[in-house]
C-alpha cells in the first residue's frame, strides 16, 4: 500500500472493495471473491489503466503433487489451490470484459533479491 501511495503513476487504489463472483470447487456454489487491490495507473501515453492485483505466496500458485499417497494434508492443499485458480479465472474474465489487467503478485515480485537466497 505504501508503494501505491508513493508511486506518482498511481492515481487511485482500493483494497478488497470490489466483488467478483466465482464458482467454488469446494461446493459448486457461487461465492464472492474480494481481490486484494484495484489500482488506476497513469500510462506513459497519458491514458489511465486499471489493474486488479492479487497478492499470494508463490507456493500457493504451484499445483500440489501427492508424494507417495494422497493424504488429508494434500487434499486440503489441492482444494485451496483449486479455489485460488477458480478465483483467478473469474477475475481474468471480469477484467477482460472491462479492458482491465489482472495480475498475481508474490514475494518474488515484491522482493526479487531475496529469491536467490
């Protein structure tokens, strides 16, 4: 949030104020997804671009693979991964309909020098 406040290109931003409906793989029902951020950025050509941003740990974006057998822990991680993917698909469609951009941001994006340590 500090980065948004200090970046002169960011015209405005909001956090968890927008609702994107998605169908959860947990129960097949439609739920509400509140993306972490929606920002309006002034582009180099002078136009305004809207970006929806979701912040997640990088490990949550990798599909879990069972080791020797399928455990309860694996099933929980897999279902969490599938929920994230369902939200991502819904957000991508939501943004595409509006001409917005959608992006996941991880610690690797925020702190790239720590990635190699």
